């Protein structure tokens, strides 16, 4: 999949209308993973550089899907939480990439990020390490990875 920088500055009436016409249908997790350092061949990894979150979106046929993959390493463990938020859209779905990217950044990520935070916290408790402290709101996202096809949004 090729990274594509999207202009997420899309705002104004189209974004406001899209936001008002979108309804969250559900959140589906495709991967939840925790690995303790020194267990099962996990020995060393890069130093903790903070959370790394990648975001993809797909908009077509009256729906928008937003996928977020959070990868985080601490001194004790590595965590991965990967999930997709499905939104239905009533009315006309704007075709402008800037509007879709604006929705993804302002609404999609804001909806899915708390689920990712809670999942990492829960995984840390289950493997017996201190839960990493993640910000309440995801940081500024400038790069999105819009998939070319439906199979790329949901990893296998």
C-alpha cells in the first residue's frame, strides 16, 4: 500500500453536512496484541518513541470506514491495537478527498481512538505491566493511507 498525503483541511459546509449525516454503526477490532520483552523470542526493539498511529479510510456507497492501527513500545512490552469504525452516511457522500480526509481526522479518529487507548490499557493489565499513559486525544495526523480496495482496509 502506498502512503498518500491527504489534505485534511477540508472544512466548511460539506464537512458539516457529512458530519451531520454520518452515524456510527460499530467498531471492529482486527488485531489486539501484547508481547513482553524477553518472552517468546521478543528480546530487543527500538527505544520507546511514543505511540505510532497509522490511519486509513475508505468512502463509497453511502459509507465511510476509518481504520486506525496503534503500535506502542515501552520498556516492558510492545502493544498493537488495530480497529475499523464503520459509519453509514445518509444523503450524498462528498467525493472531494479533502472533505473525506477532514471527516476521517476530525470525526473518525476521535471516535475510534478511545477504543484503542482502552485496549492497550487492558492488554497491559493482562500481561502484568504498568499501562502506558496515552494522551486523551490523538495527536495531529497529517498522513492518511486511503486503501485502493476493500480488502486492504481490513487486514487478514
